[in-house]
C-alpha cells in the first residue's frame, strides 16, 4: 500500500468492508460549485484500487446542486443507505442539509428514500450545521446518526425504516437530536466499538491548513458523551492537515482512511485519500504514523 491511494483530489472518506471488499466513499475535493456528486474507491487487497464515479442519482435529491460532501453508508436488512450533506446551508430558509439515499448494491446508484426528494434533516439544531454525517450500527442493530459542523456534534437514533428518527431522551433538540460535543470538536465524527466501549474519532482545527487533526474519545453509552483521551492523527514531516477519517478492520487489522495535504500546498481543495494502520492497545486507539 502506497499513499495516496488515488490520484484524484478526494476527501472525507467513509470506509466499510462488505464481503471481501473495502468500500471507501469520498467527497470530490473541488470548489463547492463543482461538487455535484460522490465517488467510491474499492479494493480487495489494499494494493489495487478501482474508482466508481457519480454513485448518486442526483435527479432524486431535490435542490441538491453543490457542496455534495461527506458520505456515510450503513447496511440494514440487506439494503445500503447513504447520507450526505448538500449545499453548505447556513439557515433553515435555504434548501439542502442532510439527504438520505438507498440502494441494493453498495456501489450505487443511490436514490433518495423520499419520493418528493426532500432532505432527511434541514433544521439547524442547536447551531449544529447539518453536515458531516456518520451512521453507526450497534451490535443490536440500532443505527445512530452522528453529525454536525460549527463545533457542535449531535446524535440521533434512526427508526427501523431508516426514513426518520426515534425520540431521544431529554435534553433533545426537536425531540430527536442530542448534543454530545467532545473536547476540541470541530466536525467529522466517526464511531466504532471495541471491547464494549464506544470510541469516537473527530476532526479539530481548520480543514484548510496544517492545524487540522483527529482526536479520539471514549464512552460507555453511544448517546451520552465521549471523553477525549488522545490525538490519533496530526501534521508531521510527511504531510499536513490529516483529518475527516474513518476506520475499518480488514483481514484482522484495523486501518484508518483519511485525507491529508502536501506540505506547502495552500490550495484548500488539494486533499488526498490515504490509508494507514490503526493500532489498538489496552482498549485505546493509538496515534497513527502516516506513511
């Protein structure tokens, strides 16, 4: 495996393993007006990678025309669901937010769950911009949605139909979204479970420069809150601004998928998809050495 793993400008990777294949869903790291769909990178050996372009059927997502960002995918009852952000909305009067699609194939094309094309979330609960979604499926099959920009992280519980939410214990914004923002959080939550504990990785700093990094926290409950314990990824001599990551276990080894930038390259959209080994020791995620 040699980084970067793709020549395209890619960011915000969400990684999943289905069967013998690693699926990495990515943002096209381009100016907002040019971000009109999502791509998928797959591999069976972490050496050879195949790219699938335009995995969304955009005709089914009403009003989603730019800033198509940060996909997250989960399998439930034999179907694959994707949530992504669109339009970089800054008020509830704007069209956009988090949209949800579904497909029988993890490669897409994903069509909107809703026949009228509406988003899943358009509201700005507790000043959390509806971006950077992450779907986490617990061992009992419950699916949680984590999301949020502007330094606020929210969690919701998806319903069985994957087209709405279950009520959340108070305090809950709109009755469905709880704020559980950890120390230093800016955006890009990702949750995994190790030995009965819930581990959150999230991005801190500024996505356009070398301050961008990934922190980790731990919790006993997926909706209560996470306690920070380490930095997982941060700038080093090899690269700047590593962040917006996910993780996957492949052939018995954990890996982290993330984007980073070349030191000295000041174009904010010049982000590359990378993969490195993620070690776990004594129930804690260890700092990653970028390669």
